[in-house]
């Protein structure tokens, strides 16, 4: 069996897995998400297509140069100063060509129409380039503008004219591999870099590779150790992880400076590290399956938590209203009943009846006003994290009573803002509580317990079979 046939067979397996994932989005996630106004991070349409590799980093950190190294062509402009202020999508084409942002987002065969949400300033800087390099037949490379340190708290809107952090988040969610470049001159995490790590790459660490580039600039081990330590220190305060990620120390041989004779730094390990990065990029098509299942699982859990908290909010809201409006009703009918009982009593005059009526009506109005005010106060909880935390605690009281469940709290960190936003717009009165909604929620829970683990096993089997097909020793044994 030839290598080409093996690759085709493996690709067919990959397509089948992607179709299964796509059907779970369409049949199980999308209907429930629609009922609860929940925006899925990855839609079924975006779950297909060529794997995406996203390049991030400070300006002059070597992102564009690394892309040129991979393609063996000067596709991207490079330089010490910031060159581009927009994203560039690099994909396969029979000849070199370039398309503007408006063409990219309106093309019916490209999955980039949602980029229109970032506005005309973003689109004016968006480009798509085609190149006949064979690597691009299976992988799409995405270059990003170099990050700047001028932190204005606007996510890049003031300095760039569009929401840079939000756009990075979109590309990162749809990427299969994210490479984040640092260089010896800027090993810190300030300004836009900090914003991207904390807001755009949260909970996407499983896709992320940290790269300290241009290590050929170091003339001795002391400078390398000091810069490496600075980068580790800054990352430890930025990444939402207790463990320090592996840092790939690399350089590009075609750009390496002329080194002094007898340098104490050996470049062999750095060559190995660069080879590992290139291998990870080339492995993107196979790691894509892992990412698709991980994204599906994450989306399902986020939707599950969002739904349960919304339902908890609705139940508490109607329970509160039922108690208060019930009290108002009791006071109203109680006043009427009291007047009915005493109206024929000879010792009670009309003035006493009138006073009783007025007093009862006053109490009823006060109770009704308190019920109305309590409803407004209830909705004030949607405006703060502490208020939303109360509903989270009630929705998951059983789970949190048994143990602290840091996994649920971490999941809530990424969901609460969207849940609060939906509650502000929709309101607890309109939360769906139908039988169909309960069936959809039960189906979602069943999918997380049974079908997603089965997908994990299928992906593991796919990788195992692919390795056997590509291993020449195994092939010889079978023959």
C-alpha cells in the first residue's frame, strides 16, 4: 500500500470524525443554545476546513520571518519596526495572489464571514494571500500584527481603530495551534500582550506554544539565563496555570548573526527546538481532531452551565414574585373579607369601615410596591460578578456541597459574563422551561457522559492507526 493511499484513507477517517462532531453541534448544542441565547464559541460550519496555525507576539519577535522560513519565500514583509497593523491569512493557491478583507469576509467558500463584526477598520487591514507551497495544502497560516506596549485599557480600539483583543480571541478559538513569539529585547508581558494572555487566550492553553526566538543574539549563557528567567517570571504571573509551559528556544539559521569564534553557547539544542516547532506545525492536521473534540466538550460544558444557571435564576425569580404577590393578594382579599364581616355590625359605623378599607388598601399598595421594587432589585444582581455568583451557588448547591469543585468554578469564570448579558436582555421571565427544553438538556448531559468520551477513544484509535501506517518498521513487519 503506497503512502498516498494511506494518507487518503486516514483523511477519510478524519472527515468522518469531523462530520460526527458537526452533527453533535447541529443536533444537540445548537437547538439548546438558540433557546437560551447562548453564542457557541465554535459553530458547526467553522469546525471543518484546513487546520489553522496562528502566529502571535510582539513586533520584531520573528513571526513573519518564521512564516517565510516555513514557506521558503518572502511572503511576508519583515523588519525591526512594526510592519503590518492587520491580520494576514496565508493559504494554498496555484499562484501567488492577494485579496482584501472585504473580499475575504464576503466570499461564500471561505469561513470568515463572522469577521465582519470587527468593523471596517479591521477589514481594511485584513489580507488573504495564496502561495503554491505544498505545506499550505494541508495548513493555513495566520500572521498577526505585532503587539505594542502602550496599554490604554481599550483592547486596542484606540490605538488600532478596532478591538484587537477580541479579534485575536476569534482567531485563537478557530485555530488548531497557536505560536506566541517573544524575543530577547521584549521578554515581558505588558500592554497588549498582557491583555491577549488574560482575555483572548484564556482556557486555550492546550493549543499554545511559547517560543523565545532569536536566541542567536545571545553571546553568553549568562545573558540567555537572565532573559529566559525574566520571561518565565512574567509568564508565571500571566498564564492561568499552576505549571510553567514548555518554552521553545529557537532561531532562524538563514537570519543568524555571525557568531564570535569560540562562543560558549552551542546552537545544536536550539536547532532541535526549532525542528520540534516545525514538527508541531506539520502535525496540525492530526492534532486538529483532538482540538475539535476538546472544543466540543468545552462548548457543551459552557452551554450546560449557562442553561442550568439561567433556569435557576428563573426559578428563584418566580418564587420570589409568587411569595410577594401572594402576600399582596392575601392583604387585598383579607381587607375585603374584613369589611364584609363587619359591615352589618351595629356597633361599627361607616367611618370605621372606611378606615378599615383605607388601611387595608394602604397595606396592599405597600406590599405591591415592595413586590415590584424587589423584582427590580433582583435584576440588579445581573450587573455584578458577586450577584451572579449567588445564582451559580444555588444552581450547583448539590455539587458544591459534596466538594469545592474547582473545575466548576473555573468553568463559571468563563461563562458568567455571557449569562449575565443574556439575563439583562432576555430577563428571567422568558427563560424556557418547557418539556422540550428539559429533553434537550438531558440529551446534552448524556452526550457529555457518553458520546464525547467515545469520540476521545475514536480519536486515540485514529492516531494509533495513523502511526502504524506511517511507521516503516511496522509496515515491514506486516509484510
